[in-house]
């Protein structure tokens, strides 16, 4: 006899078999097909549980996409999702009501409980997900076998797969804006893109992407590429492609990244024979660009950067968001232990950290689709990029977490130094365009806003719809999302900015272009050094280069 004490009656194999036989006889004496037998077994219990399920329907959150499939409407599974909703609400509410803790500790407990609650969802189990159960019966178990194969593959590579690994190839259908690598150091490759207009803005643009990701988030498919769009607007575009850390970068610190930014700025200035560049810093590279601007000012070289743009970048980490939940002594010791032998932190560790911030979207939805349902992976450029991880220099990564996130030293004038120069953000007078994402969970908008409290020069702030990635990568042609502007220079908080802001549908990119053009009105012919390899910088290899391809 089977032990049915741990299973609902409709899942007990012997009861299920007997009911199948009975229903087979009722249908004409032969064995019922598995799908019909499964549905009849459910319906037998559904009639009993229907009144109870209907009574608690108000407990279901209609916005929870995990339970949107019609199969969850069946009373058996409806009660499961209702019970889960009650449990999760109770656990999260209890965490919020804990007294006697400082806000930071309370936030960590809340995040931990939320992570556990997300994992406990009945949608994540093949025994309690009705869509997975139905498909398993319908395919005679082939869907579960396909899911197991997906799971085994991911366990072998130590990382979840989110998209078809063969769908994209760098330089062919992703990261394929024409250009050349024109400069290379042990830290980075510098890519110059081929102009697509007869004349270009005299002041070139150099982009510093975060070294925790591959640079081609700004050069996905041609329709989504910020780089291609900027080139088509008549801008001479350079971008830094950081080297994924290896053992040779064991002793790399922040000074090295700041020195690399200064080197790239000087290299472009010399190659094009221009006094200054426009610069963009994205995320952590924006934090670094802020320090670079401070150091240039201290050395009397502030004019090397004509205007600076910050994509979702933070300098003040008082409101640094949910990443603060990963920063305490135990977490830092774990990071140090993981990286101690090889001198760098495996990028898969950081990828998991970021995925946990959006567990339902980036972890559990993958579990359901690819492991439980056995679905084929989609061809999605953004998910391909998300899984293309980079390694981080161990020493600097730990210092970054301690000095910036934990201790927030960057906003204290003189508390940090680089290249032998104290950093004081309050001295920065460079005109700045500051972009934040309203739904950003990595660099929260109110944290990005705080740049305005430290820089001294003229600043324009734009609040974009969506989050850390889609809020930045939003091509005008797609007319997605929106952005908000407020020209009142007296607003002192993000809430006040939003209250008086004007909303515009679509991408903020054209607004940024107008802002940049006002500060860089002169144009020159797109020839000579404006062509990659056409000046003093020789072409080393085609874009996107070799650094971006190393793991």
C-alpha cells in the first residue's frame, strides 16, 4: 500500500489509478486517456471544495502573474494559492512589525523573508503547479524530462540559463554597430564607432559602462542600440570595454579604474585633437566618473570633460536600495573567501545576487518555464546579455562594498583619495545630465537624486519610466514608457520634483541629445581621425573586440 498521508487524495497513485479505471469504464469500458483521467480526478475533489474556494477568493492578488493561468481557477489549486497568499502576507507583515531593530537590520530581515516566501510558492513545484501537472500528463512526462535536462545543464555550468544560448552571436546580430578597437590596455579596450553622417559633433562622446556587466547593454540588437542611435545623430562615439577580471588583476583597486577613465579621456582628446570630451558613466562607472571629475578638478584639468551624463549612478549610498541587504561582516567574509585563492570574484556569484533582487522574474519564472514546463528557451537579447557575466577584481570589489555602500565615504570631502589626490565631490562644476529610473531596484531613484546634493555645477535631472536597464535602454522608435522633467531649480527632493514634473511619453534620449547639443554646438566633417583607424590610433580589431568575448 502507498503512504498517502503526505499527499492530497487526488495525488495518491493508487486512488488516482482506481479513479482512472472507474472513469474509463464510464467512458465505454476502456482505459481513459491520462489527461481526461487527471481532469476527472480533479473535478471529483473540485465539487467538494468549490464553496470553500469561492468563499476565500478575495484573498487572491489579481496582479500576481504567477497564478494568472486558468488552471489556477480550479478549486483545488485555487485553495493552494489562497493559502499561500495568506501565509506570505502574514510572514511579510510580521517582519514589518518587528520592534527594537534599526531600519537597516529590519530591511535585511524583510528581504530574507521575502526571498523565502517567493521560493515557497506552489507555482514552483511540479506537484502543486496545475499548469505543469497538466502538461506532464498531456505529454506523458516528456515536459518534465525536458525540464530535468535543462536543470542538469544549468547545474553543470553553475548558472541559470534564461535564453537560447545559440540565438545571438557578438558582432553578428548583437553588439554589431560597425567600429574598431583603437586602443588597448590590460584594463580595457577602447572602441571607436564608424560615423554614419557626413558631419559629426566636434566634441566626441566617450561612454564608461559598468565593469560588472558587458558593455553591449548599450549595443543590443540594432533596434535597441543606444550606441547606433547616438552615431546616427552625428556623434563621434567611443566606448570602453572592460576586461573581465582574471588572476592578473588580483591587486587592482579603484585607482586603476579611475586612471583608466583618465587615460581613455586623454587618448580620445589626443587622437581627435580636441580640448575636451563629453562623457557618460553608467551605474558603478558613473560613481567612478564622479570621482574622476573631482580629481580632474583638483589637478586643474576639469576642462577635459565638457559635459557629463550619469545613467542610474549613485555617489551617496544613504538610500542605496536592496543591495545594502547583502553587505554585512558575514557577507563580506564570504566574498573574501570566494575570491581569496584566484584573486577575482566569479561573475556568477554577482549574477545570482542581482537575480535575487527580482527573484520572481529572474529565478522562479525560469524555474517554472524551463524546469517544470520544459519549454524551449526564448531568443531574447536582454536576457542573453544578463547571463553573459564578468568576473570582478576581488580586492576592489570588497573595498567598493565597504567604502561606498557600507561606510558611504565618497560624500565626505577628503575621506577617500585616488591617484594621490583627495576626492571632494562638492568641487565638481562640470555640467551634468542625471538620469534615474522610477522603478530601479539597484540604484533607486531617490538615491540617484542625491547627486544633486553634492555636485556644484549646473545639473539637469530626468526621471525615466521603468528600471535599471529598461529605463536606460528605451529607443525613441519604440515609444515605450515615459519620462518626467521639472525645470524648477528650487525643488530639493525627488517627491517635490515628481509633484511638479511634466510627463512626456516615450524615450528621454532626444531630450538628452538636445541638452548635449546645446553644450557642444560645433560640427566637423566625418573624415580623417573621425574614421576608426584613420588617424593616429590604428585599428587593432573589429568591434566589439576580444575583451568582451572572454569569460
